[in-house]
């Protein structure tokens, strides 16, 4: 593989993992929560990514690249859609398990 691919991968990983830590106080202020809660959320995300990556890699090793990419895209779109429409259902009580008050 060309060296530039490794450089790009390391840069992308650094941006995805280290930028939220640098913006913890800004995110906490924007969300109206404490810095501790925001730091805990970022840490939870990092631990989830750390432990789920090898498991998902092992589970999808026999899949074609196209199937993995399509499954990832559908999962991401589904999560984005649920995030977008979640507040609409929270007030109605239709999703009692979502932690709505």
C-alpha cells in the first residue's frame, strides 16, 4: 500500500478521536451539562470503539467488502433517522424505552 494511505489513516484517526477531547468544555457548554459528563460520554464512545472494532472485524471477515459497506451505510442512516425523529416521539410517549420524560 502507498505510504500516503497510512498517513491519511493516522490523520483521520487523530481527528476522529482527539478533537472531541479538545472540545470537551465547548461541547459541555453547548449541551448544558458538566464537563465531567461530557468527558464520560467521550470516554464511553472511545471504549466502545476500542472493544467493538476487533469484534466486528472478526464477525464480518467472511463478508464481501461491498456487503460490509452497505450494512454500515444502512446502519448509519437508520441511526441518523432515529436521532432526527426521536424528539417527535418522545413527547407522545410512543417510545417509553427511550428515556423520555
